[in-house]
């Protein structure tokens, strides 16, 4: 086997595929538009932070006493203050005359929940008893109900702190002492320092994994499509009858697809930085090397799908069957630590997990080669093993 000739023939196959791609305006536009769609779609559909703006809430005051009116005034004041802060959750209140009216509004989707202040609230607060506040939540939508509970409990907790400070100040004045109420209520003050400068940004988590995922999709979906397209055009048999090795055909096509995937990764990076405020702390050259290594680990899977399937439909079905679980179990869109333990174990068998982890460490934590050595070893091993299986399968399928 003449290695130099195989590489030269692979180069010519690659150039042919890239020229065909350049002439297809639809594919060219998709190359640019798809990364932006993925960033917007996944970035805004999945939770993007710990704050929630303008949560619509109902307010039912069945007490109408001094204590309930004071509670409502304090809650509205706190929410007005939170609304001016970009990093805080806040609510917008809608008044209802009865619990049934509020529940009807919840069922119609007008509000996400309702505060109900029952009769006797003011009397309990005045006599040193706890003032019970009922929070009606629509749990038919678990994510929405979780947001309502988080924001509501945070608001009530803040109000408890305000009242506690007021009571401590009264005790201090009665004893003629200078008291810092905050130090008594909360003697310990946490000071959180983040590894990435600036406010928490979900796109920082999403972008590195998305770059690898798009590269994976470009290869795994592209190989079956490229070969079936050649067959439909009638040029594939011509390449097979030409004096070039089968390895040159598949190598040239995978390199062309890898370059297309790399271009899409670059667009993801540009959009993420310019439009979504993603910060890059690490070495971009090392990041692009990791992208190629990640793509290499998936090439063998795409080739095996083509080699074992009888037609494009079957190959695409096999690729999708393998690819979509990887997208959700590889830690691209949400942390693996949030999954059930059995799925965490499954994610350790997926190369995308290691590629996405390495990309985040490089781009966000300025990791070096030593820091990601385990990820590199796993990806190399996976790529070598799958390629060792895929290439003989491909050669055999071309002879049938």
C-alpha cells in the first residue's frame, strides 16, 4: 500500500467535495445559520441562570388587617428593589378578590401562582404567632412551579430578615445598646468568588460543548449523506473504479466534512462571544486541536454506519440512534451531575462527554494539556478502536 498515493488521492477527493459544497448555496447558508439557531434554541430553552424576571403572581388578601397590609407593602417594596437589579428574581402582582378567582387565572395561564393571606393573619402577627401565607402553585408544569416556589420562598425569606432586623433594633433601643441587627441575625457572611470573571452565563457552559457536538454531527450525519449523494449522482461507482484505494475515498470525504464542521465551530465561537457574552480564558489553538480530536473520535462511528447499512435511510437511522442520546447524555446542554446516577455511568461511555469536558476546561478554566490528559487518552483510544473496526468494514462493503 503506497501511503503517499493514498494521501494524494484523499486530498483530491477532499477538494472535490469542498468544491461541490461551495457551489451549493443552500448548504453554505446552513453552515452559518445552523450554529446560531443551536445557540439561541438551546441557550434560551434550557435554564440560563438562577434569576427569573417578571414572574406573574396573584395576590388574595382575605385578612384586610394592619399586619396583612404591612406584609403586602413590604413585599411590593422588596420586589421593586429587586426589579432594578439585573441579577435578582422579581415578581409582578395582580390582585384578586377570592381564591377561586386566583385559581381560575392560574388555570388560564394569566399568572404562575398566587399568594393567599388567610383571615386572622394580622391577629397572629400582633400576638407573636406565625403569620401563615399560602402560596398556590400550578404543579402541572414542574419547571414553572419550581420557579414560582424558588422566587416566592426567596421573597418571604427576605421579608423575614427585614422583620427580624426591625425587632432586633427595637430590643437594642429598649436596652440602650448599639446593635448591628444583621450581625445578630446572620453572623456569617459568605463571599463568593467565581472562576470566570463577570456574571454567571449559561452560554459559557453551552458554547464549548456545542462546538464539539456540531463537529460530531457534521461527520456522523455527513458521511452517509455524502456517499449516498455520490451514488445518486452516479459518481461513486466512478471513484471506486478509478485507480485509488477505498481508504482514499473515505479519508478524503471525512477530512472535507471535518473542515466543514470546524468552520461551523468557528461560527459558534464568534456568535457566542459577540452576541451572548461568552468569555474565553484559555488557549484557542489548543481548543481547535481538541475539536479535531473530538471529531476523530466520531469518524469511525459514521463509517461503521455506512458500511453496515444497505441504504442512506438505514445509515441515517443508525447514526441518529447513536447521536441523539449522546447529545443529551454527553453533558452538552446541562451538567452530568444533575442526571440520575445510572445515566451518569452511561455518560462515561460516551466520547462526547470527554470532548465537551475538555473544551470547557480549555476555554473557560485555561486548562493545559496535562489538565485534560485523561480526556485526550479516552478520545484517542475510542477513535483508534472504532477506526480499526470501521475501515475493514468499509473496504469489505465496497467490494460487495
